[in-house]
């Protein structure tokens, strides 16, 4: 149980989870902005061409059921715009990463190099400790 709690604490305090939380909050804000853009700007313009006062109010009545086709189309447009903006942001981030010349593989290589250096230091200290112990015993 202690290892589970330790893993969870490391997961929560890891920079990636913090970045993900920030991205989630920003994504929510982006979604609200895009919904307002679609509902308040795009849909009225589309409504002018379709003859409807409010495109989101277009409903097909099938017996007692109401199929809110206008609301669905509005949500679909919001979804496509959200995907487009995220695509553009990821593309820009990848381009910026390419300009710096640093990739995720470079980060892993740095970690491996650091590990190798630390292991070499450990081994050297162990050797010195053996020599010092051997000299003191003589």
C-alpha cells in the first residue's frame, strides 16, 4: 500500500500531470470560446441563408420525439473548430521543438549520459574506498 501511495504522489507531482491539468483547463476555456463563436456568430449567419431565425432552433418533429438537428450541427461545427485549433497548436509546438533541435530522444540520451556519469563516480568512489581500507589495514 505504501508503494501505491508513493507512486501516486510521484504521479501527481510529476510535471507532466501538471501540464496535462493546465491543458485540460485551457481546453475547457477554448471550448467555451468556440461555442460562443459558433452559437453567436456562425449560426446566425448560417440561419440567414437557411431562412431560420436561429439555426440551433431547427427541430425535426417525428411523432412525439424532437430531433434537434440544428443543435447537433452547431456542436459538430464546434468540434471541428476545436480539432482544427488543437491541430494548429500541436503543429506549431512541433515546429518550435524542431527549431530548437531538441527531441524527446535527446532528453533520454541526457538521462542515460547522466546515469553513466553517476555510475562511474560511484565505481570510482568504491575503488578509492577499497584502496583506503586496504592501506589502513596494512
